[in-house]
C-alpha cells in the first residue's frame, strides 16, 4: 500500500471539517465552510470569531451533540482538492477517518 500523492501543498488548520461542505456521506472542498453544518453554506464559527479553526477547541467537539454529529459523519468520504488526481475519473476520495488522522496528527494517507 503506497502513500497517497498530494498534487500541491495546501495548509490545513487542525480541523478535519474546516473548508468542506456536503452531506453525511460526501464532504467537498470549499472555502471556509464548516462541513458539520451539512448543506448549509455556513462559515466556520471559529474563523468568524477571528480564531484559527481547531477541532480540539470547537464547540461542536464539546458535549453530546458534537459527538453525535461527528459520529454521523464517520462514514463520509472527503474530497480535498490537493489530493484530487487531475483526471478525477473514478476517484473515490478519502475516508473521513484517514482524513482526521492526516489533519490532526499529520499521519500520511495510505491508498486503499
């Protein structure tokens, strides 16, 4: 199993949901959105408050509601632009669990 290739460098804050929008099963790269808000095109609350988005400090990561929202997304696939192959044909994205490890722990993403 090889490490997934990044096609360009993109600085990501320590939040796996920052900069994505989508559904419970698909998270697409977008600007400044919070994927935990689902299809609502809502900006990251931390960023709006002039803070760096950080999952460890996010109110979504606090309490029962945050855990339920997070667990509901765990079957999602993430489609970050920097890992999207130029041909894109047949690309299935990255499982959210691997994306969380990459963004939060800088763990390399291994191809499936």
